[in-house]
């Protein structure tokens, strides 16, 4: 006959040494999953598939804007801009469209920075939220694993105590038979 399943309060007192009312939401969730023998781990990357277009775009812009490919390509474009405006157009006898202090180039760079910075910050904020969710999930999984290990230790200790008691009974019987 199976013993009746523990209540949340009984499990909380046994495993954590506190009543269920004193547990955080995460701890209560873990205790309930232990009682139900349910898994707590899940794939957190599955949430990325249903993100809105704006969030997806912010992540792509941050990925491209923070890469060596972008930095190298941007450096090549800047050097090309300078070469075209200083030497190439002058050598062809044409007036440069953005002469030496490169005011138009500065305007383009400022506009790029003004647009790119908030988009990258949006992506970083989303990544921070993902990291917090991952840390919360890791805590849940670790807590459940720790509590399950503690329960296994208790079961093994109970089995060992039972085996020792049986062994002691057998030894006492042997001693009685030897004395008689």
C-alpha cells in the first residue's frame, strides 16, 4: 500500500524546514513539482521564436553593429570616403561633395550613432531580461536537484538503518543459539 502523498506544507517543513507560507513563489513551485514528480527544466530558447519584429530587428542590429565585420567594413567606408573626397575627385578636376572637415560625413556618423545606440540598448535590455529568466530557471532546477538529493540521502539512510537493524537481529539470534 502506497503512503498518501505529502501536502505542500509537509514537504516544505521536511525539505526546507519552513512552513509553506514562508516560502517564496519559486520555492513553492519547486516543492509542488517535487510532490507531483514533475520536471522543472524547460527550453528557454523557445521563447525567442515568437518575439515581435522590432525585438528581432534590435537583436540583429546589435549583432551586426557589435561585430568585427561591421567595424572593418565601416573603417573601409570611412577611408574610401576620405580618399574620394580628398584625392580622387580633385585629381579628376571635380569639386569634392564633402570637402576636408568632412561635415557631411560627421552628420552621417552622428545620425548612425543616434539611431544605433538606442537599438543596441533595447537589445541589451532584452538580453538582461533573458539572463534574469535563465538565472531564475537555474535556481529552480538547482533547488529541485538539491532537495531531491536530500530526499535520496534520507531514503538511503533509512535503508541502511533498516539493514543494520536486521543484521543486529540476526547476530543476536546467532548469539542466543550459540549460548543455548
